[in-house]
């Protein structure tokens, strides 16, 4: 089960996952030097995988990319600070992405034990406000180890999210690079199906054929991976180069290769309405983030016209931010990744979207 850590900067997320796993998720020298998680980091314990997502306001877009593949959330709230702006935004993003289960870690309990009750009430109010929870809350200290065992037990007791374990494979790429002596590598969360060494897949939306030469699942060599796992794929293909690999794309079974130029979607409740009928927004779907034009279609329905093709599928959840990434507007779910070009506002089309919803 993949657990995503969320919360405000310096609320102890990285220290918390280190206490739970014995490993550090920070993988860049600058991250360790600054004490801040800047890129997605992963650590593993028996039965659990942890995704540490950045807490700094500038990195909320990266948090949205990571949260798209997780089963449950571990929301860190420091007792000496309490609920902070990024605590609220991260909780809202989790709700937009359908992450409806989790545990709250009230961190730094050795610093402010007298604030446990008040902070617990504030967190419960926040979760109710964004439509999450209630989540169990535990006071912990990564420094002393207090409560860490109980926190691990609470996480293992959470039910995993249902995954499409059968059918075509679909992996969302969040990192892509070339490893000397090995070749092209992509990493990501396997959203659906299984993938194994020797499988023939496509890079989507480019449609380039690739073959799986090697595979790691949960940071270990494996012959096959299943939906929900963190996966690294060593790829080969005719003329395959580093320039062909891009975070935000997918590696998938050819049956799921469908680059979409527009998406008909259902927006989350309370989505703010712009005065403009064609507002520009920033779309975050899995590891992809790109500009899109938001066209209202009546009620909670809308069309997103994308700046570039994206292999989205019906049922994919997304987050929308203001153009320029200043604040999160809301989220939603893809209803139709192949909408008709005409008749967006026709009664028959709106009835079809209501049926799909």
C-alpha cells in the first residue's frame, strides 16, 4: 500500500518516514542541505511504501502529482504550529483526488504535549470542511520514537484502495532518465493491470513502441509488478532516446493509448466560477501538469481544452489550479476523454454527461 505524506513545510514529514522505515526519502543533495523535500521521494517498509511530498507552497504542484497514485494519506501536523496554510491546501487536494482514508500524525509531541487536544480538534474540523475523514489522530515524536509503533499499526490497519489489477497495464511516469550502462529508465505508480519483463508497451501520447528489459517493484528487482506498486522500468525500443522520455506521460498497453485534446469532466462541489467563459487553468492529472482552457457546460460539468494531447481515461481524477499556479481552485473527475467537437451545451449532451457521472 502506498502512503502519501502531506502537510506544511517543517512539520516533520521526512523525519516521520525515516522513523517508520529507517530510510530517508530525500534523494537530492540540495534537499538534505536545506532540510526540505523538493522532489518526490520514496521509502519502503514491510507492507507499506511511503511517498514524501513537498510541503513548501512553491511545490504544491509536485504534491498533486504524487498524490494521484496513493492509497491513503499520512497528514503531518506539528503540535507547536498547528494547522497551517499548506496543511489546508494539501488536505483539499487529497479530497479532490479521492484519497478518502488516512491517519493524522500530530508530530513533535515532545515539544508541545499540552496542545494535543486543541490541535486534534482543529484538524478534525479541517478534514470535515474539505470532505475527508474522520481520520484517526496520534501524537508522535520522530526524535524520541514515542507513538511511532502505534502509528505504523494504524497505517497497516487501513484498507487499500481498489485497483484495476486485471486488464491492460498503465503506468504514470513521474521520473525519466538514462542510467549509464543500463539505458532509459522511467519510474511511476502502476495505475492498472500488471507489467512484466518482455512486455510490449507504448509511450503515450507519442505512440512510440517500447519493450520492458528490466523491472524493479517497490525498490527491488522483480519479474512482474501489479497495480498500486511503485515501479521502475528499463525500456528499449527502436531509436529510443532520452528526449523521448518525459515526466507526465504514460507507459501503457496499446489498448489504452488514446491521446485526448479535450476532456469532458465533472468538477468538485464548490468549484469557483470565473467571470470569463473560457478561463485558463493549470491541469494536474497524475504526473502531468499543463495549461487548459475551462469551458463551462452547465451545472458541475465542463470541458477542458488541453494545450497538448494527454492520454487521460474516464475515471481519472485531477486538480485544477489558477493559471500560474498561485492557488488551487478545485478538482474533479474525467467523464469522457473523447467528447464530440460540437453540441457541448446541447440538452442531449448534458444528459449524456449526467448519465456518465
